[in-house]
C-alpha cells in the first residue's frame, strides 16, 4: 500500500519549496475548509476544476467516467495538496490517493478533515524530490496551483515527472503570465475584491502553457489537452472553457521510450528553428 511507502514525522527539507510560501500557507492552513474563510473563492473555483478532472481523468486513463468508481485500482498523487480540496473528492472516485505538501499544518488539516468526512485519501508532509523511491508508481499526478509558488521550477517538474508511470497522466493547473492574469488574479482578486490574501501570488512566477510544455518534453511528456478555468461575469460562476489567458489546466501524457525519444528530438528542433 502506498500509505506505508511514505514516511511520517520527518519534516520536509527546503528543496524546491520556498520557505516564505511555506510560512504563508502554514499561517492560513485552518482557513482551507471554511466556506466563508480566506479561501472562499477557491471553493467555487475548485468545484468547477474537480468536476472537470472527474470527467477527464477516467477518459484519459481508459476508464468509464459514468462508472460508480471510475478510478478504482489506480494510484494518484496530489503534489502540493493543500488541505485536500482536490485529493478528497478524487479519492471518492475509487483511486488510491496520496497527497503531499510542503506545509506541515496543511497536512494536519487535510488528515483531520479526511477522518471527519470518511475520505480514504492519505497525506504526508513531503516534497516530490523526497519521493524518489516511488518513481513510476502513479497512474496520474496532480499539481494544482503549485508551480507558481515553488523556489526551483525545473527541479520541481523533474521530481514530479519521475513519479508518473509510462502512459500515465500529469495534470498541472496554474496561472498564465499575461497582463490579464495580473489584472484578474492579483489586482482584482487580492487588492480590489480581496478574495485572496494580499501577497498570495507573484506575477513574475506565473508560467505560460508553452513554457510548461517545453519543460516537460525533456521528461518524455506530451500535451494531450488543455483548458481554461474562467470566472463568468456577472454571474460570478466558474466555468471550463478555451480561454487560457488567466487560469488553466494542462494535461500531459508520459510517453514510452521510443515516443519519448521523438519528443526530445522535437525539443531539439524547436531550440534550433527560429
């Protein structure tokens, strides 16, 4: 069982984590599951995101999304799981889910909520680079609203990529580095509407879909689909659409060796061709 493979108790090393980000999320850990708390807007955003993941993950992994437990028998890791807002509902689809996070308090809150709700998701205080012994273990890895907070993005993506089995799926959700994302996610959400605590995001650390794609080609991944997660005005309803200018989800598949070699060759051509 995966729960026996991740050690408990030892604090995560600094590694790819940003100590300032850990302090910020430790301080906010108790707010995650409060419907009217500091992450109120995240709950509405998360409902749209989880609904989409619940449909697309089974299909991409060759399962029937209409089955009662479409992910039964599969292993999924949620890297940067926070307090379990995604790991919990995904575990209810039948998968064996492990969530890891750099914030010890986030993990404690996630474990407490899972016990209270009866969810099977398991959690550990760890960084992806500390899970090298689990390389190739997971049918899917999720890392949602995390890459824009890490200290070393290439090292983080490399550690994340190692966890996925060949043929498996890696899902990254993050914010695009555009003028619109600055206006919406920082100026609007943090300063005008105060939906998020000020300082939650640094626009300079946002990552474009193309940057993610090129970084992950090096690790034998290809993009299979992507979508935007957008707020509709004036209904204030979050929807999945094709607009990638602010928040987006990008799905990558880990290729077998022959295809991976072709992907790396393509990366070389992109680096040479203007």
